[in-house]
C-alpha cells in the first residue's frame, strides 16, 4: 500500500477511535466554519447602509451578495479566515471535550438552514406599487437553496448522525411547542401588518372596506360600506361572509383597525392546533406531530398573505382543518358545525368543503352501520360525507342568491378564458373544460410566463410534494381546488403567493400531507419532515420575516410624519362626509359613514371605472377633501386640487396630509 494511503488510513482510524470525531465530521466542521464566516460577511456588508432612510432600506433589501465586485472588494479577508479558523477549532475542541458525536452535525444543520434563510431574506427586491410596499422573491433561487439543504439533510440522516432516534418528545411537550409557535408567528405577523398600517400603506382595497364594514356592524349590525363600490351597499353583495360576525364581539370591545389585523394573524396561525389534533387522531408519533406543527407555523402562504391586507379568506384554513379534525375524532355534530363555519367564510368555500366531502366518501368503509340501519353503506363516515356534500350545495345556492340580491352576483369574470361566445355562465366554463382539455392544461400550466408554475412551487415545496406520494387516489382529489381556484383563473392575483387566494388550498395541501405521512415508513417520514421544516423556514424568511423587518424600518424612518398625519386626520368632525386618498381611507373608517375613495375605482352606480380621472361621475364634492401629498399629481384632470376648483379652502396641513373643507 502506498505511503500516503497508509497515512490517511491511520489518521482516519485515530479520529474514529476518539469516539466523537471522524473524517466526515471534520469535513462537516470545515463547511460549518465556512458558512459561519459567510454569515458574518453578509451581515457586515450592510454596514454601509446604517441609517434607516427609506432609500437605505431598499438598498439593504436587494441582495448585496449579488453585486460581486462591491461585495468581495469590501470584504475583510483576514476577518473571514480568522472566523473560519476560530469556528473550526472551537467545534473540534468542544466535540472532544464533551465527547458528543452530534455537536458538529447538529451545528452544521442549524448553520446551513440559518445561512439559507439569510440568503433568501436578502434576495428580496423591494418595490413601491399601487398597493404599497411589496416583496418579490425569486422562487427559483429559493428552490436552489432547498435542493442544497435536501442534500445536506440526506447526508446527516444517513447513520442518524443527528441521533434523532434518541429524541423522544411527548405529546404534552409538542402541545407546548405548538402554543409557543402560535404565539411567536402571531406576534411576527401582527406586528408587521400593524407597522404597514401605521405607515399609511394599507389602502381602500382591501383594508379600508373591511375596516368601514366593521365600524358599520358595530353601530348598525349591518356589513355596509360606501367605499367598496362608491355607494352605500352591503359587503355581502360582493361576498357572503357571515363568519365575520365571530369577530364582532371583540371589535365592540376594541373598535380598532389594529384589532382586525391581530385577529387575522391569530386565525391564520390557529390552524396549528388542528394540525396537532389531526396528528394525534392519525396516531402519528409526537416527533412527527412536532415536525408538522413546525411546517404549519412556517408554511409561507399562511403568514405572507396577511400583508395584503385583510380578507375573509384568511379565516378559512383553520375552519377546514378543524372540520377534518372533528371528522377524525368521530364527532359528527362538531364536524358539521365547522363545515358550516367554513362555508360562512365565503361563497366559494363550497368548493373546498365539497372536495373534502368527496374525499370522505372515497375512504374505505371500516365501520359498522349506524343504529337502526342494516345496510353497510349507512356508516357514520358516509352519512357525514353525504350530509356535508348536501350542505355545501344548498348553502352555495342560497349564498349565490343573497349576493345577487344585494349586489353584483358571484364573480365570473376571472374565468373569462373559458367563456364560449361571450357566455358568462358556469355551464359555459364546464363545457369549455370538458371539450377543450388542451386549452385547460395550457391555461393551468403555461400561461402568464410561468407565474402559475411558480405558484405551484411556493405551495407544494414546503411539504416536499407529499400529497403526490400517496397510494390513494382520494388524496389527490384534495388538490382539485388548486386547479379550479388558482390555476384555471385568468385573474393574476388568484395564483400569486402575496395575495389571499391561497388559504383554502393550503389547508387541503396540509391535510393531504398529514394523511400521506400515515402511509410512509419512518425513514421516509424523517426525510420529508426534516426537509419540509428547513424549506418552510427558508421560504418564510424570504416572504414574511423580511416584510416585518422592512415595515418596521419604514415606519421608524418617518415616524414623526406618520404621527403628524394621523393627528391631523383626528381633527375632522365625526360623521362628516369625506373624500380621501386611498392610503388615508383605513385611518378614517371608524367615524365616517359617508366616506369615498380616490382615485376612483367605481362610478356612483357601481360600474367599474378604470380611467382614474376625477369627475362628477365618480367623485363627490363632500364636506372634506383629504389629499395624500405622497401621491398627488401636479395639474391636469387627475389632480385633486384641480377637481375641487374654488369650492374648497385648505384648512390644515401636516405630515403628508392636506385637509380641504368645502366653502
């Protein structure tokens, strides 16, 4: 044997005999120290932008590591290598000192996930749009990070280098962890969305309309608004959402727009308790339950969508998952109660519940017939499935009639790609999908320059595509609403992770993943859960954590102006008629019954107005006209001051708000 090979073998044998070190662990220690040095380098690269001005917030959030020349030129190579050497030495020393084989592998995993999350968060591009601050993230970059993490996790799970087998939590411990994750994520999301509101970056659509609606419910019991369609009408004429009344008692107590944002975050996160309960009913191990509650807490669609801005959709995830839980717990009355709560969120919730009913009916009969029935078909499972399906159909028909009677009827325009000869009916849509399957597939997967494929990756990567690993076709049925609600639609926001149309599908994806976990062996479950937890955390860092950080910095960068503007708005007499810029509307909804938004989206008859022109057709000359100077145009027909003419006088100005009063 050559001398070099003998020397390498001796070193390997010596390290192995040490009981805690091996060549593999030395390699892992090297990569860990390398990543730690990179983490410090990335954090220090922000030092050039130390102030909290809005411009610096943008520069700090556009991925400084992609500016190769600047990044490397400003890097301290001495500090980088010193960090590597110190970290490597420290890991070796504590491993030998404590004789723990898991120290290096566990540190390697933690540092890898943290660095990936840091890269994802710093890959964000910040932009100003009509909706305020938004983050756009490269999903393919995040997928690249996920693949690297998958490889690392696979290596760590070989021979159980993390010694996960020795980790044996109890369900009581998992419940405590579940509660802690619920509180943590509720605080993160609530704080971020409140900072967005405090920064005057929530608009009429879609926060002002709900804030005004709850103010109306407080005083009249009715969900009326004047800004949703530029006239006094019931919100139920747009969407039938009686579940909103569950929030009314708390609103009567707090009467604050911030209350709505906190409750939205809490409801979005509350499904974590249903996930915990489902795991117990499926008799999954506490370790598996812990993995799934972590995935739920960091599932990106649940927290990220709360930043735009307030919608009934955010309440559907918890309702669907508790419907599943009570079904598994064999509590039929509570199952049907939460099925009703689910339907009450919005009329199209019938699609999610109908698919869940079909899933239940497709399950194998393993029960005895209920009392007084001899036919094997009359089991509790089938009775629940049939009852749920019947409830879904009846409820949808009633909700459709209510929406049509109070307003514009159920929206069909978002399925315009399937209208045959201009026929805007469900029959036309079904006919188009049945007879032209090629067009359906094209619309679902190839339209919008890959936007729908990106949506699929955002939604299914955090659960490592588990629903597709099922041995049962019924599990795939749970994915049908994703096609109908998101992928078939021509309305771009239906398949955008930043908006509200993900919550029902997210519930069914998570439920399907839980059902599949029951079918997997322990090794498959371990691989899936470890990867899913890491990917979820990285994705949420790219979408949610950075938004909370940015909105916090944005508010603090101009806190004085925001406060001055808010104080000025409070001087307007209660119950006056007011027209205001769209980003001021959410701060006015508590006291004004006749409130109108500009630029106008609708005419006074409720018809759509896309011109943006201020005219007598769509803009009232109310007692007060309030202008947001951040978005004020100069001259021309779109200038609010030009529209007011000589009928108004400037009564006050502070921050970025100008208040004009009718003479």
